[in-house]
């Protein structure tokens, strides 16, 4: 089976880390989204981002990843013109254009970009870890207390909620189901309800079967 593990930044990954997550997925096809790679004790199979600010703040670290053989994928931007080390893609916030461009949802999120890319590359099983789509507490990302991160989303659960309720944009994830049915959300805490949710113990069992 052609599998890929997408590492988002959601706080729920803390549960997996307590169960020795990194050693259990080392050697598998693991994609880092944004800052996740800084928490690994191994190199990711790919590094993914959307925001140009992330690139500017992490140029040296991203260059090291590339030199170590890690493919880098980003939303197309004029800043990358002439930088052959970065694979860039046209994106859209319009689900009607998903056949032609990578879909990033109405909020323009890196997680949407990563999932779109995984589907385009033909993965049969897509495991999403830490795709919580917000948090009920100020602990929004699993790494926010451990590494220095310069991001407007860290510690701001209100970006995904209105008056305590999950934003309507959470439904944008549903558009992926027309292209790929086997997307598994390894986050029982996730606000995203359109994909099957499984625990970390179930996840470890299933990836060892493949």
C-alpha cells in the first residue's frame, strides 16, 4: 500500500509522543507541515508550507533540509522564482478548481495544501496526525512550549472558533472526499468530523500491518 503520514501541529500529537510516536514512525513516509520537522529525531520525507513568512523565517533550516535530501513543497510565489530547490504549486480557495490546482480552503491553510498534494501524488492511505482544527485551550500546538516558533496561530484558539463554536470553514475538509475516501484522522480531539477518527494505539497497529 502507498501510505503517507502527515504531521500537523495540533496539540493532540502530545498523546502520540507519550506513546513513543517518533520511534514508531521513523523510516516511514512522513511529511512535516510547517514547524513539525524541528521536533523530529529523524529527517522527514518532505517539508510542506504555504505562508511566505514561514519561508523567510526558516530559510537556513529549510536549506539544510534540502541539502539532506528532503523535498520542499510550497504554494507558488514570486519569491521562489529561480529557487529550483523548492517545488511550487498553483493553489485555489475555490473547491470547483480542485482538479487544476491544490486546494487550500477558505482559510488558506498549509494542512489543506499538504492533503491536496498527497491526493495528487496518488497515496492510497493518508494518515493525518494533529489535524485538530483548533483547540479549546491556549495550548493549540504540541510544540509551542518546546521550540521557538514565530507564528500568529500559536496560542490563539480563536482563529478556528467563533464564540466558542468551531468555524463554519471546518466543512471545507469535506471536499476532499470526492477524490480520496481513505483519509484517516489520528486525533480523537479533532473538530473535523468528515474523516474516520482513530486512536494512536489503533494507528500504530494499522501502520505495522501495511
